[in-house]
């Protein structure tokens, strides 16, 4: 079950911020000390370590739901960027579990 209060309070994420978020996740290993601070710094836009961690957690829920054949990910633009089309190419982020 998705906690709707988290989604309602989620800050807006631009396509550019999502791209930086994805690159930062690929750069900073999950066991790296200070990972979320480094990811937040890479994303910029005033995003905090808590913001990027919540964004990651919600996207992880979305991906798990899709993989389980459940409801499609919320099309809310503040969480876009994990899969889609941009400039004629399809972007798919493989989410680590």
C-alpha cells in the first residue's frame, strides 16, 4: 500500500533533476557513506538528502508494483524520469532491489 501523504508532500522534480538523480545513483554506491547527501548535491535545485531518499523509496515502490503486474506507476510529473521517451529514445532505469 502506498502512503499517499508522502506523495502529496513530495517536492516537484523536473526532468533535468530526474536525469541528474539517475546519474548520481549510478555514481554513488548504495553502501557509500553519505550517499544521499552526495546524490542531493548532484541533483541540486535545493533538494535535500531526505528529499532524494524519499524520491528513491517511492520510485522503488512504483517499480516493484510494475514488476508484480500491479498498477502502473503514478504518471505524476514530479516523479517522472525512470522510464519514458525523450528525444526519440526510450529511457529505462534498472532499479536495484
